[in-house]
């Protein structure tokens, strides 16, 4: 029984390794250049860089209501 479970486990490992070997890979330098280009292209849309307009900020402090 142990040999059957071991064989089954090894088959799963082999299938996983085959799947990982078939993944297309690119060089780190190419990936870094593409990431840098993406960041530069989308910097204008980044709320951490340009800020959030006050009217559309869902995390702004609620306004207090004064009743006279």
C-alpha cells in the first residue's frame, strides 16, 4: 500500500514539474524594464503619487452636522 501511495505521489510531482517546465520565461532584465515602463506610464493614475480628489475620497472624515 505504501508503494502505491508513493508511486501516486511521485506521479503528481512529475506532472507538476512538467507543468512548471512548460511555463514561458523571460529574462529578469526584460521583466524589470517592462515593469518600469508600466509604472512610468501609469504614474498619473496612481492615487499615492497624485493624491485623491476630496470629493471622491471614500475615507475622508465625515462632516459634522450642526443643528441650530
